C-alpha cells in the first residue's frame, strides 16, 4: 500500500489491528492440534499401503475385497438406514399427533422426548440387556407365556442392534420434526376439504410434499447419527461384530496389533459417508428454510 | 416459530383419542427400558415374571465404592475443565470475528461444525494415531483426552456464543463503546461479555451433559487408565448387573437434572423475548 508516511497514531492503530488477531491464536492452535492434524494423519495413513509402504489406494482395495470389511460397511449402512427409516416414520406420526394435541399433552410428550433422547450409549445397551437379554425380563415373560418372538429374541445380533438404534432415533427424530409441523396451516385442510380432497390426498399431496425437505434433512441426520454410533454397539457386542465403527476402533485399540493403515482407510470410508450426509442435510435445511419463506 | 406453535396449541385445545393413544404408546416405549432398569436396581432378583426382595443394597454398595466416586470425580473434572477451556478459546476467537474481521466468521463456523459431522470415533482414533508414542507431553493420555473433549463440545458452545452475540448485536455495541472512547477489546470484555453470559450458560450445560455421557473418547483414548463414569459402568456390566443398574439410574438422574435445567432456562429466555 502506497500510504503517506505513517503518523504515530496510524501506526499504533495498525499494530492494534494486528494485535487483534492474536486472540485467534489459542483457538487456532487447539483446532489445528486436535481437529485438523488428526484428520490429516488418518488421511495420510490411509493412503500409505500397509505392505508396499508406497502411496496409493492399496488399503482401500484391501478393504473392498476383504469379506469382513465389506460386511462391516454393508451392515453399518443397512442398520443405519433401517433404523433411520423406522425412526422417521414413527417420528412423523408422533409429531403429527403431538401437533394436533393440546398444549398440555404436547408439553408432557416433549418432556419425555427430551429426557429419553439422553438415554443412549452404554446405559441404553444395559437397559436392553435387562429387558431382552438372555435372562431379560421380557425374555422370561416370553418363555412363561409362550411368545416365541420375545423368548427367542437374540439381542446380541444385527436384529438387536437395530432395535436399540431405532430406540435412540425416535426421540431425536421427533424433536427435529416437531418444529416443521408448525408450518402446516389449518387453512390448507379447509381449502382441501372445500376442493373435495380426500384425507389421503390431503396428507400425501399437500402435507408430506410440503414437509419433504424437513423429512429428508432429518433422515440424513438420523442416518449419520446411527452410522457413527459406537458406545451402544460396543457395550452390546464388543468388537466381535462386523460394524464400521467397531472395526475401525479395533484396529487402533484392542487385543490385536495396531493396524493404522487398514483402520485409517476404514475411517476414511466412514468420513466420506458422514460428509455426504452432512452435505445432504445442509442442502435440505436450506430448502426447508426457503420453502417456509414462500409460505 | 414459538408464536405459531402457540396459536396452533390454542386451536387444538382438545386432544383427539387417536393422538392420546399413539403418543401414550410411544412415551411408554421410550420409558420402559429405563423404568425396568430402575425397578431392577431395587430388587434382589428378577428371575420370574415379577421381581422379588426389595432392597437398597445396590445403592449402598455403589455409594460406598471408592472407584465409583473416583470415576464421578474424574468425569466432573473432564466436564468442567474442557467446557471452560472451550468457552475461553471461543470467546477470544469470536472477539476477532466481531471486532476485527468478520469475514473470519465463515472459517469459525467451518472449524466448529466439523466435529459435529465427524463425532467421537473418528476424532478419538485420529488423535491416538497422531500422538501415541511421540514421547512428548502431547502423548500423555490426559492431555489427549482434554484436547479431544475441547473439540467435541466446540459445535454446541460455538452455536451458543454466536446466537448470544447476534441477539445483542455485539458489533453495534462495540462501535458505540468505541465512539465513547473505549478500546475495542475493553468494550468486548466490559460491555459485550456481561450481556452474553446467560446465553452461554445454556449451551455450556448442554456441553456438560455431552461430556458426561461420553463413552467413545474416554474409552478409546484413556481406557482403564482414567475411567470416567461411562467406562466404569461398562467395566461393571459383566461383573454385577445389580450394581450396574444402580449406576445407570444415577447417570440418568444426573443428565436428566441437567436437561431439565436447560429446558427451564430456555423457556425462561423465550418468555422474556416474547415480552
């Protein structure tokens, strides 16, 4: 900058301006040390071949050709998708009914949702063991009264994992969907009735399309929430299950030797899935906000 | 939004029966696992249809267990220290956004939302594989754990601080103070900070409950070296189901109390905003 000879005052202002940035330094250091560098480390490790030691996609080739890792990715995506879809269907109905209810009922229900949305991870896994484990309360009931579904329910399997995942998806999904229902106007129903629309038409041609951005946005949050869930699964089946987060962790920590190359490559697969979810969610959140403005 | 919700509530003053039944079933489904664990913790055994032998033994055993209190203490230290570090880092950094260069806001948002997208597993293994065995202070498990928690709670505290700053229009406040001859940093500390403290409180409490409920980071980074309450629970699950059920109840009550406080504070601010 071709400025005239700086006066002491302007120089002081400049130093102060520069000094202002100093407040950012501690934050930058911590974020660099515990967020960006660890991510970079994973990325680098994933690209350095385990056997060859050269840069390339060797680790990824190995992942996508090893049955255990293939199965882990498939299981993770499948359980996450299934629990997200079941969660959103229940949440949609719950949000709809809560919206039609009196303020007292709605507040009580929201309180239950808020309280139980914290009930996840190890405590949740334990509670389900008490309920449906090998000598669980429901299992015993099932045996006594001859209900094979309860008596023979195997909690320590993908079936059990799905039940647990669905459980922690429902409160989260409902809390995320409830605000969207506030955008549905009572007049629409009246207008639809005047125009001789059936109840089916009203829900499937008016309400659901209108809520679609919120529904899809919530779905992607639920999907990534299940994809990254670790504590619930670990408490239930330890590392003995083909699930992405469990397999990743076992490569860095556990009885076997540390295998950073494979672990990092698996982690990168998980990162990519999560980032896609976040982008999808951002897209739909923007759409949802826009939609409401028009209305 | 809150206004809309209120008018909707006024219109639907009567709850349809179908709504009552469905919401009741969902609420019951959500409450049953915890309720069962709670009842389970109060009885000697539950090997038949009904539990038998009421007892408080599980709780007395838990409360006289030194390891339990140690793990509670560790968890509280982790909660408090990491949340305080994050608040301090973000308050300093947000000063730069508000008073020096607001273009940095985008970067701050990016850096603070990454942990939200990645969550615990990735964060913990990234940190382990970067620092383990480097033989420096950074390879200390405790240092790693505090670093990890600081990052874990970034999104929540960032949102809280940003919303609070927006709500009081911090930039304008600083400009006004500057016109009156006050330095920018001084204006930030003496005018802006006192006004956003209550706004930060809610998000900090939320962050506390997240650290309190964390298992992934504690287990992957510190493991048995520094057991927090969740790792303590996991370690006891195979050994004694009675004791574990009591731990689950205690964890739920603590987190529930924090959540209730957050909800109360939130509804309080909403009310004052309406007025």
